C-alpha cells in the first residue's frame, strides 16, 4: 500500500500499475481487497470493475480523500524543492 502511495506521488504510471497488480494478487482471497481500490483512487485511475467494497461514505468521497492525500504530498514536495 505504501509503495502504491509512493508511485502515485511520483506519478509513475508503470510502477503504480505493477504495484496494483501485485496488491491485487496479494488480496485475491478477499481479505483487504479494498486496498486495490484505494490504490486506484490514489493514482486517479478508474477501477477495472465495479467495487465489491462497502464504503462508509460514497465511493466518490473515498476516492477524493485518497487522491487528496497524494496531491497534498505532491504539493509539499514541490514547495520543499
């Protein structure tokens, strides 16, 4: 999950795709399957299929919150350099 966040912040599409594939493989049994959804949200990628996850708020709100974390980190890194 941390690797997905890192690659999303770096905006490295190849690496985020590879990390998401690995994350999907690790969660294939159903436990923590929502992690792959969150990784897509962080990278601003569409979900490949409808999510089976039940969110406490709307999926759009969850997507926005996770993407917002990535954007905040990107902004912080731009200011720091």
